[in-house]
C-alpha cells in the first residue's frame, strides 16, 4: 500500500553522551541524533536516513583522534542500490610523536548485491613527525574503492603540496595509487624545492591476501644535471658557501616478504662534478664517483668504490689526476684503501687510513716520489722558485677540523741526481736563520746564493708548531754564479763590483711559514668540516 513516515531520535537518560568501550578501544560522542524518512506509492519505495555524532572521540592506547562531528547518510537509488556518505569534520589525530589534522574527510559510495563502490577523499591535511622534524602540508587524497577487489578498479591519486624537514622545504609529491585483487601499487615523484630539475621517482608493488605478503619498492633520481652551482647551505646550513654542480644519478630498491625478511640496495653516481668554496679557497674539479650499498639496512659498501678527480686545491696546495678507492664499513668507519695523485710535478701516494665522520681528527702518511723542489717551495709559500731537481720522502699528517699538521715530515733529493734551485726570498730567510751565527753578511750570502744555487743534495724537514710550519732546509753545493762578496778583516763584505767564486757552501736554513699563508680557508669551509664531525 501507500505510506509516508518520518521521525527523529535522540539519546535520553541521566547522561546524553554516548560512551562505548571494546577490547581497549574507547569511543564517545556528545548527544547523537537520528532522523529518517520513508515513503511508498504502492509500486516503489524510498528512504533517507541520517545520523549525527558530534564531538567524536576515540582512543586506543597512546593513539587518539577527535572530530567536530561524524555524519552518516543513507538513501535508496533508482537502480536498487543504497547510496551512502560518511563525513568527518575537523579531524585531529595523534599516535606517538606523529600528529595530523584533516579539515574534512569523506567516504561516498553505493551498495548493491554485496558489492561496494566508493570514493574516499580529503584535502588540505597537515601533519608532523616530531622526532624527525618531518612535516607535510596540503595533503589530498582521492581513492576509489571497489569490493570485492577487481583488476579494473579505477586508480586513485595522492598529492602533497609541501614536504618540510626541520623547517626547510623539501618539495612536493604526487602519486598514483591502485588496488587490485590481492595487490596494492603506488608510483609517483617528489619534485625538489631545493635543487633545480631534481626529481625523485618511485614505484611500489605490494601483494597480500591469498598470496604470501611481498613488497617491492624502487626509487631513484634519473640522471640529471646541475648547471648553475648549487649552494649546499640550502640543504645543510653548516655547508653554506660550498657550491656543487655536475651530473648525478641515484638508484635504489627495497623489498620485504611475509617472513619480515628485508633487503635493499642503493647506488649513487656523480660525473663531471665540481665542488668549491665560494671564496675559491677550496675546490675539487671534475670528479667522478660510484658508491654502492648492496645490503641495506647494513651500512656497508661494496669494496673498492672508486673516486677520481682532475684537480683538487686547498688554499695554495693543489694536486691533479687523483684516484682513490674507499669502502664504508659502518657509519663511523670510512676506510680509504688507497689514494694517489700528481703533486708538484711528481707523484704522491697515501697508505690506507680510516676516517670516522664523528671525529674531527684523523691521521695519514703521504709518500712523495720525484716531487719538483721548485714547485714544492711555491706551494709551501716560501717564495717564488724555479729550478730542476726532485724530492722523495714521507709526510706524516694529522688533519684536525680540516687543518693539516705535519709531524716529522722528511724529504730528500733523489740520490745521484743533483739539481738547481732559484729561490727569491720573500722576507722569511733573515728571520729564519739559526741563532748563534746570524751575522748580517752570512744572511746576505745565503740570500744571494739561493738566487741560483747548484746543489749535490738537499734535505727538508717539516713540523707544525702553533699553526706555523717550521721548515728546515739543508743544501750542499755552490752558487751557480759569482757572488758580490769579498773578505775584509776576516768577514764577508758586500761589494757589488767584486765577483767572488765560492767552491762549496753548506746551507742550513730555517723558515717559519704560517699555515694561513698556505691554506687560508674562509669560515664556510671550516664550518662544514666542523659540522660534519659534530664538533
């Protein structure tokens, strides 16, 4: 027959609040209400039901959520399906150190013959993980849902307008989500807000249900190029003023199975890259590297990861065509297997040594092979030098906060290979003469001799004292040209008209060279080194 009815209901009693608890989960709301309408014309019937739960609260252990209201709607449709909507307003949630807010979330769909078609959606959600300082803003989701799961289900979308780490914008994220029978897939990209043209792409396939659980995720940065030097301080504040450019690639994968066994790998490559301090005091030019971590989460690299560079400069010190192999044994153990480069016209090699990034100090020993004596004096800032002849020996180094300290370094001329040294005194020679024989004439003879000196052998020792390099130079030979000195009353006297021929001279000279004259680094590079060591 025909009928038409409507009504409403509200909770009544000593308290108008609704409170429920089941297996540790507590649920409550302010006074809930229910309204309904139903009608029939004898052929077809219709109904409309709505329920409102204001001031909704739920808690389970340390996790909780609150909402201004939860509204539930149900009505019939012409095709015999039941349409429904669930609307949550002003949702806040927290679990542990993670919290989130959602202005409005909806689930809208229909139910017919035990099949559900629905769409879950929300916009402008925000949240933060307080321990890691990772936050997001402008999170939106549009996710079609179909039960039973079907391979022809429509894909959903997820977007984040802004990801922020410790107050610094990381970028925006977009993703495509799809559900099929016993499988959930996701793919998308993160567009960096820091580095131009940088995109991190990812894809994930997750199987469940009738299949043993299996998850496979791939992520990476397709090869991209930084054309304009990028200030690393934008990502790492303590590295402000350190500029980077070149071509880079990142490739990684992560997998986990139903037995909770996981595996992952990461590959990072750089080619034709350059890193330099803005002031030009430090630079590494045209370096190539490939670094692989094959067994994550174990932080251990493959052996002999190769790094090459065309030129590296550190103040006035510079080397060319460097080759190094390294391996990562742990976060606090970077093992440099070998290091070699061209320096001062010769070769240098370093024995294997260990670097602990948490420490500001590490030691290494450099072996020198046929290093040009003239270029050596140029780089050590003793003065302008020319000449022929080579040096060999070892230079033990302690590097602390990026500053080199020499410890009993000793270099000597190649046996049986005499040389020539032309050294223009820059004012250090007179101050560096040994005490006990600092007569003015002796200083003058040494200065004139070094302008063009043929030596049979040379020895150099280096030590660092109070940020000053104390260098002792010993030369045995004779001046290549006559000197303007004659003997008068048992003393050498300068006479520019006189040409004195010296058959042999042994020079023992001391130089004190401030480290700042050699490396002269500005604050930005020092801050980066100290920041990397945690000091």
